[in-house]
């Protein structure tokens, strides 16, 4: 219970201000990694689709309220991304990390879905120039996210 | 029957859960303009901002001398821009509007304590609020130009909707050709739509806030015209504007305490509350 719910929420509460205060400092032309998303996806990899989806939903509420973005856009995007990440769930979390190709693919796919929906749902009454710009944005953000997520490999395996 | 339902539920419970959660998210999303939801947002950002500022104070490197120079720079930029505007303005129009020259810009310096960088939801939290005389709808800028508008205010913090927010629409003008339009973020670029194709707008023309705006004072620089696109009918075109300010790399900003026009106030058009 504590390991599965309380600690993850506390960690997410720490990551949230870091995401909104520190991470923007490393933005490259509007593109930033999302460490809260990385954490939510890792949670989904570790605890499975149902637990991951519910966790992501609540983290989405926190994210929307803390970032003052449109309430619901983060909830939707986090939930969907975590659900997709849940397909790559392995009983032993280390198995996912050992297979780096699968790990990168799973992160890329889930992050892409997150950034795409978060951007699209955040549009309020605008005429979208081209949907391609959203796709490009989501793709670049996902790649940046993966580069960030790969820092996990710097942590000794026995600590994971 | 019950067994069949149970089997179906067991087989697809993940999908049912996902469906329910997504529906809840969408319902909340559609209610985002509800006053109650806005109230929640206001309290949430104000409480979060306290924690964000603690973290900000750890990572930031404040320099008071630099801040003062930036304020000076911003004031000079506004004055220069106003002068440029006046040089282009018609004397008759000036006398008609009884437009007064003012150089008394009250700039309130602020630091950005948190940012939400997204392709459509550009938002900042700044460390000034009601107690610093900040009010809703005040423009936020730096020494280069306009950054956004204050949309929510708490006692100590304010929420700023930046130029990269799709919900921010500002009345803008190209002073050289006196073309008026509404500038907004398209998710990719700043665009002024529905400009007559015959209008004399060229690449490199300056775009500033318009006198028609009931929120932002006139002549605050926004950006430069970088492209002009015609629509399918060929009658109207849209202007792509490159903002002067790289909104996402900004650290310190100024809130402009607007000197309101008494005429606009008397018409009850000014959105700023008295």
C-alpha cells in the first residue's frame, strides 16, 4: 500500500514543482521533457495497466491544477499515455530496463500520445494551421523525453 | 447472463476503466470555463506558487542591478515605440481621440516562479499579486516587448497567459500601414487573420498593440512580420508574426500598471475593473 500509493504520490509531488520551475530552464525552442510523465510511465511499467491508469488520472489532476492548464487536458493525456505504457508491463521491472529497445519504443509511443493530446486538448478556439505542427511538436518532445529518461540507466541496477 | 457479463467485464475491465476516466476528463475539460472551476484553478495555482517560489529561490541567481537596468530598458523601449507611433500617426486622428502622450510608465518587476511550456497552453506564475497592485488584464512585458496578460491574481502571485497561449487574443496593428487585426497563437506561430490582400504589409514591418484594444495599452511592440499568406479565395490574407520576445526563455518580467484612457473607461468598454 505505502510502496504502491503513498510513496509514488509523494515522489510525484516533488517532481511537479521541479517540472514547472527547473525543467523550463532546459527548454529548446518550446520543447521540454516532462519528468512527471516519465515517472507516471515508469509506474505503469512497474505496476501494470489498471494501477498505472488510475495513478496517471490522479497525477493528471495534480498536474492540471498546479500548472493552471486547462483542467482535464492533463488528466486525459496522462491517463491515455499510462494506459498505453501498461501494455509493456513486466512482473519484474528490471526486465523492461534490460531490453532497451522495448523500453525506448514504449516511452516514445506513450510520450508521443501524451504530448499530442495535451497540445490538441489545450487549444482553445483557434484555427489550427496544420495538424502536422502538433505531430512534429509531439515527436520532438517525445525524443527529448526519452533522452532524459535514459538517465535512468545511470542509476545502479540494484537500486532500481 | 450474469456470468457472461462478468466474463466480459473481466476480459475488458482495463478498457472500461480507461473509458470512464477519459469521459470524466472530457467532462471536466468542457467545464473549464465554469466560474467554480476557475475559482478552483485560482486557489490551486496560488497554493502551488508558494512551493514553486521556494524552489525558484534555490535555483535562481538574482541580480538587483541587472533588474534595475532592465526596468530602465523597458521604459525606454516603450517611449521609443510611442514616439515611432506618433511619427506615423495622423494629426487629425490624434486630436479626434484626444490621445495624450504619457511617459509615466509604472512597471512592476516580477520574477517567473513557474512555467507551463506547451505548444498551446503557455502559462507563467509570477511572484507579484494583489498586494503589489496587480490586477487582472494587466499586460506583462520585458524590455523587448509584450509577453502576455495577467489572467488570475491571488494575494502574492499572478497567473500570466503568454503569447503562446491559444486562448489569448490581442488587438494588434501594423503602424506603417495602419492595418488593424487580432493576433493569436495558432499552436505554431503568431498570426493576424483576415487582413485584406490589398493592404500594404511587408516582411519586416513592426507589429504593435492597437489603440482599439480595451485591455492592452497601445504601442507595445509584439513582433515583426515574417510572412504573408493568402487564403483560398484570395481576398483576405493572414500575417505571420515573429515575436520580439522568446517567451519561453524569459526569467524576469514587468507588469505594466496601465494608465487607462478616461474616454474608453467612460464607454464601459475597458475590461479592467476599477
